C-alpha cells in the first residue's frame, strides 16, 4: 500500500465502501474499519500499520488546510 486509494481498495476487498461526503468523517470510518479487520485477523500487522500510517498522514494533511 502506498496511498489512500490502496487503503480504499483493501477495504473494498472485504466489502466496505466508505463515502459520506465528509472527508474527515471518511478517514475516521476507514480507521475504524481497518482496526476491526485487524482485530478479527483478516489483515496482517504490516497491512494494519501501513494503512493506519497512510490514514493518519491524510488526516494530518487535511487538518492543516
């Protein structure tokens, strides 16, 4: 995974599509879903860490605007 699109594709692979028209809320929901996938052991620790890093970077970029 290298970007937000890759995170969205990971979520889509497990049947989750997130779009609320509120970018900040979307990022929060994606974080929650990634945590849940990891908790249920659907994704690896590496996938979890990478996805969370990407989401937190995007949140930081959005908050600076």
